[in-house]
């Protein structure tokens, strides 16, 4: 699902770049009937892609929340102890203003480290992949907040061009965040599966309890 969002965002970026090119033509050469028709077509396509992107984004949020909850349960089944956030709060922090700037990253970091080394995760440092993903996630969300709060409808080529550039930057940030999160999902899921396989090779009574609790 996140892969589909990444592909759709690439399509949105392509349409937006085309619209930006048309607006630049309007700034350089002035409006013509042909250019106006092209802008109308590009605007219609961009708007409908935005709507589809919003629906897919909401679906991705639901899927990602379920995934975070599952891996938070799994890391406990693997034997990690002392984690600060329950599986429910690992998801819930995303909806708490201000706290959602730092607490989701802490929860995800502890899940990652607990999956990597359940018995000694407190001694490990935050993976750089998680740091980079979080920077893009925050930057992308702030860009959308800025656009919705401060941008107003424009009626000049220059104003529309500036607005399109800001929207394009926001889309680029969110594309990077989505691609990085997809990488996080892939690596963390594989890490937990490998840790589970290793622990199942242990004495039968212990492996049985892990198999009952772990969700692949």
C-alpha cells in the first residue's frame, strides 16, 4: 500500500512539474488560448490526483498504525523488556499534539532496537535510518500545515508559480518520508522474522511460547 502511495506521489510530482513549466511559459510569454487550455487540463488532473492521494494516504495511515501495533507486540514476544510505550501508545502518540513531534520516534526506536537485540537493546543507539525518516516526516507535515494555513488563492502567474513550487516541495518531502518508511517497514519486519527464527531454534518449551505470541 505504501508502495502504491509512492508511485502515485511520483505521478503527482510529474503533473505538478508540467504545470510549473506551463506557468513559467505564462510568465515569460503571456497568456494564450492554447496555454490556458493546457493549464486548465493540468489543473484538473492535479486536483483529482490530490483527491486520490488523500484517500490513499488515509488508508496508508490505518495500515501503518496496524503495522506499528503488531511490531510493538512482537518485540515483547521476542523478549524485549523495559520499553517505555505500550503497543497502543506506540500508535497513539501520532495523534497527540506536540508530543507527536518526539514520542513516536522514541517508540519506533525502542521497537527497532528491541527487535535487533532483545536482551540488550538499551545499550544501542538510534539507527540513522529512523532519524532520517523522522526528519522528512516532520518536514513534510510542516510543509502541508504551512500551505493550508498561509497560502491563499492566487490569480497571477507569479503567485501561482510560487504556490506550485511550495506544493511541489511538500510533495517531494512526503515522497522521501514514504519511501524511507517503506524501507523501515521492510527492514524491521525482516529483523523480527530473523530474530524469531533464531529463538525458535532454542529449547522446545521456550520456542513454543514465542511461536504462540509472535505475529508474522
